[in-house]
């Protein structure tokens, strides 16, 4: 799992979110949402058989989508 976390942080690292420019953030959040919306994330092998509670509920997805939309609006307002 540590390898997966390290690899994931190479693509999207919220610890360094403030270091990214607006264009990079916008691309990251669009990619993130596409993976969640398509069901690619979370990965199936983190869910089965022991972590079914890690599955995102519809409410979780709605919260995430609202944040994505707000971040996209902020980035577009700056440009």
C-alpha cells in the first residue's frame, strides 16, 4: 500500500497543493473527478473484501463534486 500512496502522490499531492499553479490544480481536480465518477477510484482491491466502507457513497461523491466545481470556479475567476 505504501507504494501505491507514493505513486498516487506523484500525481496528486494535497500536501503540496499550494505549490501548484492554477492550471495544474485545475487539471488535477478534473482528472480526480473523472476517476471517481467512472468508478476507477477507489481501486477495487482496497474495497474487497475487508474495506467495503471505503466505497464512496452518493453523498460523498456529491460533496467531492461540489468541491471540484468550487475549485474550478476559483481557478477560472483568476484567469
